[in-house]
C-alpha cells in the first residue's frame, strides 16, 4: 500500500472534489507526518502505528471524512454543526469543505482514542 494508490484514486475523482480531497490529504499528512498512506476498505486512508486514523472518499453528491471509529463523530457532535454525518462518516462538499481546525480535532480525538483504548 502506498501513496501511488491514493494518487490513482484521486486521478479518478472529478473536479472540484479532486482538489478538495487533495487539500484534505495534505492537511492530514501535515498533522500526522509519521502516518503511512494506504488504502483501507477501498478508500484512501492514513495509518499510525498499525491503526487507521483517518480516511476520505468521494461520492456523487458529497465527500466523506472517515475517522475509522464509531465513537469519534458522536463524541465531537457539537463541533460538527453544519455537516451531515452518519455514525462513521462526516459529509462535506466542495462548497463547504472541512476546516483545518476541524480535521485537527478529528485526528486528535482518534489518536487519543487509540492511545487510551489500544484500538
């Protein structure tokens, strides 16, 4: 698994989603520079110490940020206003992308969860 697989994934995403996801990829990479880029469940993801900590995907009408945890998004409910979500995916659009601050909060929450629970 390598960054070339994420490059290939993004090459098949139409604009403006491609640019938004490329920026999200760069943000995640800057916030967790030791993370390994990979593909998990057929989507671009980032792994830290063997644990997937973040992923993203493009869909027809939205994009999703996936923390690879069922508890991160419910725990951050108050910080997610303005974005629809499921238990495991935060939805956003090119017109309303995720802020760097929110991505940082999502990553911090997931990394703390792994540290505290070991998964």
